[in-house]
C-alpha cells in the first residue's frame, strides 16, 4: 500500500529533523567527546565566545563509589594536573576549583575531592580576541575507590559559539567555587579568628548556622607544604566551632612566621576562601 504524505507535512518533518541535527551539531561543538576509562570519563566544555576572556570547563563523570581529588588531596591522594601548552591562541588558563568534600581515606586520615560528577571552570585568556581559539589539554588525574588508578587523557575543543549550550552548566559550576572572604566578615558562615597556640598549633574559630556540617581545609604557600586537615575540637568557646591543626608537613628549614596560608571553609551550599598571614 502506498501512503501519500502531504508536501507541507513532509517539509515540516524535514525542518524538524534539520533543526534537531543542527542542535546536536551545536551541542557537539560546545563540548569535546567523553574520554573514558573503566571508572570515569572526562571532557572539555566551551562557553560563549565573547572578547579575549573566555569561560571553559573540564567535566568529570565518576562511577558510584569512586572519587577524584581536589588541588590539595589531603592526607592521601593525587591532585589532578593539567597542561594547556599545546593550545592555539591562548595566553593563560586558570583552573577554578569548586568546594571539595572530605573523605575517610581508609588509613586513619582524610582526603579531599569529588564524587559522582564535577565541572572545574576555566578562565581562559586569548592572545588575540579576533582569531580562532582552540583549547588542548593533557589531563592527568587519579580515580580511587579502595585503590587509586591513574588516568591520562587528551582532549581538544575550539571555541566557536556566540551562545554556547554549555553556558548554564559552566555558570552553575562557578557558583560552587568558594567566594573570597576576610576573617571577621559578617557572613552567616565565616572565620571569626585565627591564632597560634604555642609554636606548632593553629586554632581557627568558625561561626556557622546551627545544624550545618562544616569543614575547614588549609593550604600552604607552595605545593611543597603538606599541612594536615584541621580537626573540629569537641570543646570550644561559646558560639563558635573551633578547629585546630599542627604546623606539620612544612618544607625542611621553613620558618612559619608570616607564612601565607589559604583557608577554605565549606558549610552546606556555602563556601568561602580566606587568605591569611600566619602570625
């Protein structure tokens, strides 16, 4: 039996197919293909092309029970490493890090990182805003369950869209990056005070909304510093949560006086980053 389709309906169907294929093509142009291993996947995201400063991202997917690490992994773990030197028309790339979660590392310590999925936003500065931009990344990271497995991936992605389909995902990821703050700021979640207790112990007093779990992380001025994860003390001054950490893991011969430390405070959906000089 022959079925006759009206010309108008056929044209409408063809237009729908064409629009769908164009949307898929545009979506494909705004992200690279997933690079998969046995337990994770990674790809690049491109934001809208506008001016010399661009927003991009590195997206990770992780299988249930597996995690990857923050820029400072904690008592154990491997921080991700990225090389963008093979990119075209790119002056600089800055990786921005969403607030991490804290994990029991299975050896009595804690590590910091991400599970399920995460997007690391990238601030990209083009050498010439009027010329094509292609981001190329060599990505080295580890995925861990009970053991850690190193992963190496290579991805590339041109920035071509005036209005990228990945903009909403990238701006959502930006919202999870800790906001700059100062000690004593009147936020509901804040650091009230940082002080030394003797030569080797640092005390950090935190104010937070009632009922919120709070985590505090500390980093030294260079990657050679390996400060321990601050511990929440059972008893602190009224109205504050007191954390403490030891000045362990410093490079040999280092004098901690005046050292520039970075404190990251995470509570619920809020997170802040404090840059201090140790007194």
